[in-house]
């Protein structure tokens, strides 16, 4: 299973963090620091896999954002790369040509999408349509419900 | 209301598909969060940021506390609080409000509330208890979105103790009509299974239902649970194999809805999950494995597209194929597949290729051989990750022959790496591979012939440790593990010294290994006491170790039992130890004070002057006892007393030999050698004695041949033999220089050759299982090989191939030889089987005549001699000299023309006839290679008739026997056969006894297939070998001595470390103003000594043998002569050096 997912910028600013197993705060801080320094130090055409302690780190850069996923020993690195890619595809579909700013300003949406995609450190839904449908369902609900609730009768 | 929501929800997808602007979220950049973010980006310093965030946080704090804040505003505040936390600022005041928001908000506010809770709180946070009710309520909600949220948050973080409260509700959801709910419920249960497996045990059959769910998403989700359960108990789920196989078949066959395709690959995640499950089920289970062969084959076949996701599937497939019960056809395909990875230009795939190789290489070492050049490239890859993975791979293929190179590469990597985790891991591997393993071999092989200070310093090293405690711990742990497994094997075969080391280490450190009960160790050790061959000295080591260990009731009873069994032993020491053991086992306190743990390095107070014996001594003296003489004084007296009696023996020796060793009556060489022998074992000294007796016979035979004429050339050669000083600097490079190049006139480009060399040293010994694969044919003829070698210079592509085949042949040879040594039955097999090979061999020999230049190429290729395995290859090469015998030429030059081409250019000693019979002449010389010394034996057929087994009829044959280096591989693989006809003799300088024995044994084996007249010669050869061996030891120093450059401080440390001690007076030269300097200069020039320092009337000098054993000499001008005091770890080295010093000074 996956251990954590971090999104950070080229400057090392954290944009999103997801911890799939309980991790103490101090440890989180250390991991974030380690990951940013490790990944940012990588040269352009190096391979996308790293070792960190007993974990496998799979990272990929999309525009100005680094996506960094930690795996347990048995997991498939190439598949993890595709998980990152699929997540980016989902974000792209939702935001429409997603960029770092979308994720900065709407980070909670990015979390919601992630929650529909991964659950408990495992991939939950691999069908792009279904993930998007459930996110958008919740989103649309916003308007419908607000409309509904703003009616004086309620 | 809930009906409305249901309706809305079902209507949504169609609504959304019309929605043309899903990115509506972008608008919120104008929100308060947007302002905050923009505010932060405009700041220039960390300090300003801190101020801004603190201001923001206090404003949030104020607002969340206000009763007027609506839930909608609260949601917005929570988002901002999350953002601040993400930047690393604490907003703990908001946690309770996040829970409140999740509790009281509308669906969307609730969602933010849940998100905030999951980001803020940990599973153990006490506030989470407040969430349980909310979750319970939402799980029962008719609003699907609320149910989804509750399930999501439950799978993210939920207090373990509260699982029972919600479990029934989650379970219920497994039968929910909506697949998204079922799916989330399965995943939530998966999470529960991970954190509290026994809580979900009762719903295992419901998991089966999920596995059979009509929705592929739910089924996929259930596989997570199954993977986990099968991992823990594969036996329990074998019945599902067929189902998993069917599912995989359907997926691979594209039976799932298109929705599940990812880049037109059907459900890759599902495929991989299934492959993993199958590999767990098929592991070590042939019948289960057979069920999946077909689908695995199909998966391999279907995955054709050149996309990462296809490779991901292939990688998993390969892993499965190598995990389950093997099927040759599939393995072949998988191996090909790994090849695609390894050879891929994409670095990620290459990385996975290396990983796959690492995974499979233990089963199929040839795969590594196939890709050796890629591996070499990866070893020098600029990306450390690739490099590390390569080392991991090499770690798996390490064997006795390539361990040095691999460890060196690992250390090289360590110098580059800054990551602690890697360092610890790698250092552990180095320690494991190298140190403990090597020492195990050293102890097992060196056995009881070894100098006692080797085990002593090993133990000291282990107890004193290095700089890092973690490293020390690792090392000791490795040692303990390694020894425990040795004892569990067949400890009866281990030498006594090794058993002593094992006992000590286990006594001191076995407590480091968790889970290793002291009683277990005790029983292993007790087994040693019962073994027939265990010496009483070893027994006391064992008992001492047991005394350190005995702890707990088990041990007390064991100690009791032992004391009953051994308490009556005749050996008093043993009886004492047993008593100690019994008492200490009963009194833990006493034991702790007598044998404190981890105190091996604390200094013991020893009364070295033995003052407590003073009374006893004076009493004895007054009673007329002789006063004590120190050992060296006794030895000296002994030497002087015995020197006289040596003379007759000296004369009876063949003059060619006595001229270089025994003629000088001052020579201590022979003396101390024989005393050294008797010191080691009476058996050997007996042999030594019988040899000397038989020398008369030898002389007679020799006399017939009239070798006396060669007396003078021999003396000349003694001077030629002084090695050129050029050799020494290159040797001093020693360990680092493995891949630095000595310039050689080779047409091959340097880097290419370097790689090939590296390849040869890395992959040596791997081809042994089946070299077929690599070379095409296993019975590759030398002829073919040589012809290829000739093409070396022309194309580098071809040369790669050649080197491949070349190295693997060599490794096969090495392996053979290695086995040969380790297992004497193999040796005799080999010897017996050779007669059949012989005719073929001579044929080969005949065909290779006239391929001189090809051979030259070969030599150029292998000659640089920097890589150990190459040297080995070199020294084992035997060549048939093509030239015709010229009867008119003097015998010596005639023979020397028959030296193998590769040796022809090197300086060699006089060719000394060893013995001869009517038909056969044996002669020998030694050849000085830059880093090795070869003994070449010429066997010449002087009769007209062919001696079939010897081969070439009228042409003399020669056999190269490597004499040096033998060092650690020693006792090992260095035999050089005459293509297997003449088994090797093993030579070493540090252990004459061993070498004498081996050569005798080896020659006995020769007898069995040589004709009768040869038999005699061989017997003679054996004897003369013994003689020449004696003379060699003294000669050897001239050939092998090298200066040892140390500082005065280092010298001091070394001096104290050696126990062998020899003293002697030497003549002082008086021609200079400073006799000491003059004398030392002469010695320095003649014997390649290094003068470390001269202080007043004292001088210190150091030298070493080719292989590194040092000898230290301390000189002091005293009463007109030079009093020298020598120390060395090698007992005979000081004597040898002394002898040569005497000679050098006399000749001066």
C-alpha cells in the first residue's frame, strides 16, 4: 500500500499532503523536509525512483509541481507512476487544464478528488469517469442544496 | 428531503455531462483564502510570513469562537486554518471546530469538516472520540453523499477501540444497492483488517461475496483484503486460485467495460493485483502453479504496447513467474522480458530491469552474465539510485572469487553516498560479505596451522570495534548469526582454532541477537564438548563461553548435567572449568562480577613481572636451579650449537641448491624451519627428517646427469633474481589500483578493456552452473578461443563477445579448481578422469602449434595483471611451445625457449634440472612476474618412443605452477594443471607444512596414470621438489621482498603487534664514516628494505613480502657489531631476512 503522497513546488513549498498511515507530527515534518531536499536535488533525466529508509519513493514532476508518492516494499513502482499520472489526469479533467495555481487556491478540491481516487492507501476507483462523477456529484449538490435551503420554506 | 437528494443524485451525471465549465472552482481565488495566499506570495522574508500568518490565525481564532459565525463561514475559516497548518503553523484551536463543522454542517460544510479533521488529527487524538457519533449518524443517513463521507473518514483515521461501534453499520453497507457505497465499505473493512484483523474475522464470507460482486470496482476493492489475507495464510485460500485465474483471464481478454481501460490497457491495477495474489498462491506449490501457467503466458503475450503501464504489468508477471513453481518455457519468456527492461534506453525501465535481475539472479545466475556489460555500465551510472541498485544485484551474486571487487565497489559507493540509511545498510552488507565470511573461510581453511595471532587479532578487532557503535553491533550480530548457523551445521569439520573463536564470540555477543535463547546457544556449545576431535584447549574455551552465557533455569540444569559428565575428566583444567561453570550458573551475581558483559576491552590488571613468583624463584635458585634464559637467547645458543652439525647435510645437498641456501653455516634458515615444523606437528617434522635422509639418493641420480656443470650459472642467476625495483611502487598501489591501468601495448581501447576486466572480476564463478547459455557450446576448444582472441583489436563489438566467452571459461576453470581444493574426492575424480582426456588434449596441443601471434594477442589482453582473476587466468595458462628442439644449443637456453610465450619475456631463474630417468628429464625454474612468482616445471621426453600420456612426443612440456601470490586464496584455487594432466602443487611461503603435504598428495595422484618409468621420476620429483622448496623459501625472499613504507609511529604499533621474535648479531661495515648508515644502505639497496628511521646508534627498518606480510627489523650498534632484532607475523620471515642480510653484507 501507499504510505504518503506529497505535492510540492519547485521551491519546496508543500501544496498537498496525504498520510495513509498514522504518522506523528514531528515525523511528518522530517519526511516533508527529506522528500523535498531529495527530490529537488534530482537531476532532470534521472530515474523516477528513490529509496528512503525502507520505502520506495516514486516522484514525478508536472510543470512546476512535484508529485511524490511513498510505497511499501512490495509495490510496483511503474504502477505508482501511473497512479500519479492518473491523479493529474483527474485534476486536469476537473479543473480543465490544471496548473499549480488551481491546486493552491482550491487545495480542498484537490483533496476531495484524491479521496475519491485513493482510499486507505489503495487505489479505490480506476475508472476516470466514475471518480469524476462522484466528485462532481458532490459539487453539484452544493448548488442544488444551497438553492434548496435558501427557500424560505425550509 | 432525502428523497429529493436521491433524485438529484441520480439526475446528476446527465446534468454534468452538459456542464461545459467544470473549472468553476477557479473563482474562489478572490476569496479570503485567495487574499491570504496572494498576501504570502508578496512577502519577501520568512519573518514577514510568520507575522502575517500569526495575524491570520488570531483572526481565525477570534471568528471561530464567535457564536455569530455561521457554518458556511466556518467552512471558509477551516479551509484557511488547513492552509496555515500546511505551511507549518499550528492551529490547534480550530480542531474542535472542525469536528463541530463535520457534525452540524450541511453536506458540503460537513465535507470540509471531515477533511479538516482528517488532516488535523491523528488516529490517537482524544478529540476523535467526539467524531464517533457523527460518523454513526452519517453512516445511517439516507443521503448517499453523507454515507460516502463517513466511510471515507473511517478508512482514513478512526480510533481502533471504537471500531466495534460502527462495524455492524459498515458491514451492512456491503449489501447496499449502490456500488460506490459497497466499494467504500469494502475498503473501510480492509482498513479495519489492517489495524485490527481479529475484529473483522467473522465477516470473511462476506468478503467472498464482495469478490463475486457484479461491479468490477467492488471486486477490485475486495482484492486488497484478499491479497493481505493470502499473504498471511496462503494455504487457506488455495481454493480460490481458479477464480482468480478466471478473473484475470477475463480482464486480460478485455471483458471488462471500457471504463476500466487505462491508456487502452484493460484494468491494469486489477491485473497487477491479481498477478500478485497468484504469485503468493503458487509459491512452492506445483499443482496450484500449474493452474496459472496459461494465464501468465497470455498476460506476457498481451502486454505488447509500449507504455509504462504495460511494463508495469510485465514486471509483475515476471516476478510471478519467478516466484511460483518454475516452468521452463515461461522462465525463458520472462528472462527475455527482463532483457527488454535491462536494455531499454528508458532509465526507469532499466532500473526495474536491475531490480528484476536482483530478484531472479539467485535462481539463474546466467541472466546476470548475459547482461554483464549493461551491469557494468550501470555500476558507473551518474544516477546514484541506479548505482545502488546495481550493487544490490552484485551483492546477490557475490562469491568467493569476486567478493573483493564487489566490496570495493560498495565502499566506493559509500564514499559518495550521504544517506545514513543506505550507509548502514551497505556497511552491513560489506561487513557480512567480506569480513565475517572471509574470516570464516580463513579459519576453516587455515585451520590449526594458522598463526595464533590471527584469531587473536580478529577477536580484538571484534571487541574493540570501530568508530560507530551501530556498525560494531551489526558486525558482531553477523558474526553471531554466522557462527550459530555453522554450529547448527557440522561443527565437527571446523578446526580447533575456529571453534575457539566461535566460542568466544558466542559467549560475548550472542545476547545481541534477539530471540536467541541462551539455552539454545548453550546446547550448541555443549555439542562441541561431546565431539571426539575437540581438543581440551578448545573445550576450556567452550566452557568459558558457556559460563558467560548460562542464565535462567534451563541453563542451570544443563550446567549441572555437564558438571556430572565432565566433572570426572582427567584433565584438571577442564575439571576446573566445569566447576566454574556450575558455580557461576547458580550465582548470577557472582557471574556478573567475574564475567561482566561487554567488558572484553576493559583492561585487565596483569602483574606482568610476575612478582608474586619472586619467592618461588629465589627458592628454586638457591636450591641450585639454572637461571632463566629468554627464548631468543636459548634459540641463539641452540643455533650456534647446531650450526656445526649441519655441515654434512649441507654437503650432501645438490650444489645448485646449497649454493643459495645451506652453504653458509651461519644460516639460521634451515634450523628454525625445522624447529618451526616440529613446533607445529611432530608428524611433519618427521617428514622433514626423512626428506633429509633421502637426499643421498637424490644426489646420486643427479650426479649421473652431470648437472654439476651448471653450478656457475646458478650463482649468476641468484643476482638476476633481485626483482627490479619498478615492481614495488605498482604493488604499493595495492588495493586501490584494481582498475587503474598499467599501460600495455594493447589495441583495445582502454575504457572498453577496463569494463571487460571489471566484468571478468565481477562475474567470475557465475558461469559454473551452465556456461552453455553464454558460449553456445560448453565444450569450447582452446583453438577456437584463440582465434577469436586474435580478432580482438579489429572490432570492439567482437571483442566484447570474446571477452564474455573468455571470462566464463576462466571462471569455470576457477570453480573447478576451487572445488578441487575444497573437496578432496573431487580432486581424485579429476585425476582419475584425466587419462581419457589426455589423447584429446595432445591433439589440441598439436593443433595449437604455430598460433604464436594469436597467443600473443591473448597475453596482451590478459597481461595487465591488475585484476586478480586475470592474474589467475594468466598463471594457469599452459602453452605448448611451438619451436623445434635444437640439439646443438645448450640445454638451458633450449629449455628456456620452451617457456610459454607469455612468460618468455619475463626474467626467469636458471633452469635447474630436478631429476631424470631414462626417458624423462624434469627441470624447473621460477619466473618472476610483476605480481606473481611462477614455478615452471619442464618435463622432457628424452627417449625416442612416445609417452602417450605426456603428449607431444619429442617436444618438452612445461607446467606453470604459481608459487605466489597465494595469500588468502591460497590454499585455494591456484593450482595449475597441465590442462588438467598434472594436478597442481600448492605453494605458499607462510605454511611450508601445507605445501609440502599438498605437493606430495598431488603427486601421488599423478602416479596412477603415468607409465611406470615416469612413476619413478615423479617420486623423485616429489623429493626434489621438497628440496627445492626449502631452497625456494630462502630464495623467495630475494624474489618477493619489497620495501614497506611506514612512519615511525606505525612502525611502533606494528612492532608491538607481532610476537615472532628473532635476534642476531650481524657484521658492521666499516668503510663509511657512519657504519650504521653504511650498513643499512647496503641492506636497503640489496634487499629492498625500507629504512624507517635512524636515531643515534639505532635504526629501524621495514620490509614486506609481495603479498604484504611485514617484517620489522630493529638494529643497534653494539660492541662493534650490529645487534638486530626482528619481528614478523610470519615465523620464518625474520630468519630468511637475517640470512640474506648476512649474505648481502658478506658479499659487499
